[in-house]
C-alpha cells in the first residue's frame, strides 16, 4: 500500500463537500435501515438516479454511506422493537431486545454502535492493506466452498434452539420448506404454488420476519398483558465499564471473522452474523443465560455484520465481483460513471478508490458521532406506553412488508406468519431457525446444485476442494463434539459418584419449556 | 396439563403431516433431472424429512417430559421477565381476537381506501376497541402515527395504494 495515495484519498474524502454527502448518506442509511423491508439495496437503488449530477467520487461516497448506515439502522429496530430492519441484524434482536426489555436499551444501542465502529475500523484497515491479497482467496471460493460454508451456518440452529433441539430442527426444516415455494430457478418447476400466481414468486423472508417478530410478538404481549413502560433514569441508559469489558473480546474476534466471511461471494453479512452468534455462544463462559440479554451476543454479531459489509467491498473493488446485493448496486454505480471495477481499478482509478476507502472510515466516525449520543434518546422510546407503541409497530411493519415487492401479498404473508409464529411460540418452538432456513436455504440449494453440476453430476468434486473439505470437517466436528463432550462429562460424573447416579439421571437433568430450559 | 399436552400433540402432528406432505411432494417433483442434475424435489424432500423427523421426536416425547411453564395464555411467562399485571385468560383471548380482526380488516381495506387511511383506521380502532383509551388520546395518537407513516411513504417514494383519497400519491 502506498501511503501517499492513502493520504490523497483522505484529503479528497475530507473535503467539506464529501464529508457532507457522507453524513447525508449515513443518515439516510440509518433511517432506511430502521424500516423493515427497506434494506441497503432498496435505499441505494432509490437514490442511485439522484446521484447522476454528482462527481463519481461524491456519488460513490454517498451510496457507500447509505450502505453502512443501513447496517446500524437495522440494529436500532432490532433492539428496540425486535423487528430486524435487515437480515444481518436478525440475531441482534435476540439478546439486544432482551437488554432493552430490562431497561438497558441505551447501553444496547451504544454497545452495537461501538462494536460496529471498532469492526468497521479494523475491517477498513484490512480492506486497505489486504484487498488485492484477500481477493485471491475469494477467487478460490466456488459453489462447493459456498455450500460447505452455508451448511456450517445452518448448524448454528442449535444456538437458536435453547435446548429444544428437535423443535429447532423441525423449524429449520419448515424454513427450508418455505424457501422452496415458488419457481425453482434451476429447473423452472413451480413448487408448492398450488396454482397461485402470488406463490409463484415465492415467500420472501422479510415478510415472514415481520410476521414472526412484530405481529406474533404483539399477539404474545396482548396474551400476557402489556409490558409496563420501562421506567429507567436517563443515566441508566449509558454504557458501563462492565459492558465495555464484556464486549471487547467478541468485537475483536468477530471483526476479523466477519471481514473474511464478508469478502466471500455468497456468504455476506447475514451468514457472518449467524456464525458470530454461534461462535460466541460456544466461547461464552459468563454467568448469564445465553439469549437473555448477554452483551457478547449483541456485540459479536454486530461487529461481524459491519466487518462483513466492509469485507464485501474487497471482491467488488479488486475483482468486479459483488459480495452482496448492495455491493452489486454499487458495482452498477461504478459502471454508470464509466468505471470498470477489477484488478486494474486500483491502478487506473486509484484517487477515486482511495478516496472511497477513506470515506468508509469517515462514515464510521460520523455514524458513531450520530448514534452514540442518540442511543439514550432512541432507548427512551421504550418509556412510551406499549398501548401506543404496538399499533405503530403494526402499521410500520405492514408498510415494510408491502415495500419489499410493492404488493399487498407481502402484508398478508406477514399477517399469517404472525399468527402461525404465535402458535408455534406458544408450543415452545423456536422461531429463529425458520428465518435461518428461509434465508440460507435457497442459497444452499443453488450452491448444492452447482456443486453437483461442477463435479459432472457427482459430489466427488468435494475431494478436490481442500477449503470445502476443511469446512465440511468443521461441520462434522461441530455436530459430533458436543455429544462426545457430554458423554465424557457423564463418564467423569459416574466415576466420581458411582452410588448416587443412575442411568436415567442425566437425561432428566433439564426439563424444557416454551421459553427455554426451565 | 392435559390440555397443554393435547395442544402439543396436535401441533407436532400437524407439523409432521406437513413434513410428510412436503417429502412426498419432493419425490413427485423429481430428485434428479433427465440430465442427471439435482432435481427440483431434492430440497423439499430434505426439508420435509427434517420437519417430519423433528416433529415426530416431539410427538414421541410429549407426556414424558416434566411440565413446562407457560402452557396457557394466562400462565405464560414473559420472555423479558418483566412484572406485568395478571391477565384474565378470557380478556386476553378477547384482546388477541379483536386485534387480529382489526389488523385483518385493515389489511383487506388497504387496496380499497388506500394504505394511509386503512393504517390510520387500524391504529384508531386498536386504541379505542382493544386498549379502550379515551377518544381524544386515541385521535391524537392516530394523527401522530399517521403523520409519521405519511412522511416515510412520501419521502421514500413507496408506491402504496392511494385509494380514492390520494393521500399517498402512490398508485
């Protein structure tokens, strides 16, 4: 990396004009990200035509600002009302929302903002130093590796099952099944469409997400009695030193992991956040029960999805291969301005590329300045009586469900998913595996079919792909290891107290209820 | 307890039936194509097997486990653990049904009267009928929420159904 070009990039990005547009981008991104159904892709696509009058550098800085602004905006709605604005912030709704319900919405948002900032900073440095280098790894990543990685991601279902493994597997299957509805992209066959033109287009995960998280949560609250408004003082909305200590490890770990996953085509920020949640659960040794408002469970995925968002720029810039839907639109913007991304772009358009990379850092600082002081203010929203909040959540949720494809069908899907989700939740079925199956299933099927075709209709192709083999081996370890460790613990316990233990005891150790192990 | 077990069994049996149906559907769609490529039925079969397998395990375990908390709406344990006033089961069911009816009618009316008007109707009816708030409070909250909704629709150019009142400027 040539530091003079980097300094030149900062000089360009720090011009008042560009800083203002960067600020405008992150602000729009934050607002768009808060609204479920309107993700980075739709926000960028909406504003793309408006950037035509700007210089290419300013236009790209604005669009990139929207892109990473949405990552944080999605977190705000996840934490406050448990409606993820983005697929990559689904897991933030678990522990983030639990923290909010305990009167710690402000710290939860601040933790997310700081984790995102740190991850953003680390990943930008990685992007600047290693973009051309890491892109070579991305080139080796074909369908077999993508399939293996997605399979690894699916294994994190156990993290979202809270000890109810059979129910978690069933819900993962239900998610996969919902993902198959509609026309199969590989063969053109209409699956489970029952002659309905609406079903031919498939069932979108955002609509299901809104139903499962917003509508079903509201029904549940009505059944349990509305939660009282959160009565916390403004100063309780501030982050503590303990929070900072608990978030350090997960943030640093997931910054690296998220960046690596983000630059892999097909993986993206959602897979990065799912895996981050799973990895941090396995590492976590703290006293709190996972899923009840653990700081690490919020900081890790937040760091991962931000780092992945930046990592996705590596293949986009260096190879011209978009790592996600939003970077595909950014790629379109490059082409719109007559710039061809690829290996030569770093040489031919070095001023623009370095200015863009420098603007990522400035955008991250602006996001922190914007969101850290506002975290207690956003958090104070939960002091409003629930009776006023939930009708607003319903209509904004319906708007999001409509906006995905601009059709009423989305609203009906959300409505039905809400009722079904409530029923499943009452019976103790975890809902997150449905979302995971629905998001990862179609990607996994595509990679699976392509892998099979690559190997001449054989799966022996895996034997020639060392990266895929390593990931598959990790999958096997992840499946077998917990069972082996449990057996080992039982053996040790039996040896330690041979008279006190019967064969049946270990199996009866954890009665499981709808809200996790009792 | 018996009712809870009954519901758990019914739920698992329904999911099992859906899983078996999906697996059969998968086989019918074809597990491989003429070219030898993976067929469109492979994923539905896999999904159906997971769903059927998981729910069958649940079905076989019902009644063998210790009682779990939250088997009726009135007894349900809030996930947040927040202290809430005790809820009469009949009142809770009435509120849920009313809220769902209002949401359903509101969603159905969106294409006819326009998104904004229907959304305002959902908010107002929920506040008055379900929450039984004073009229002036309900009107104020409806105006504020509808104004926010309109701003989002207007500035993000979301083409929501405008209805005869053309409030959204959509279609």
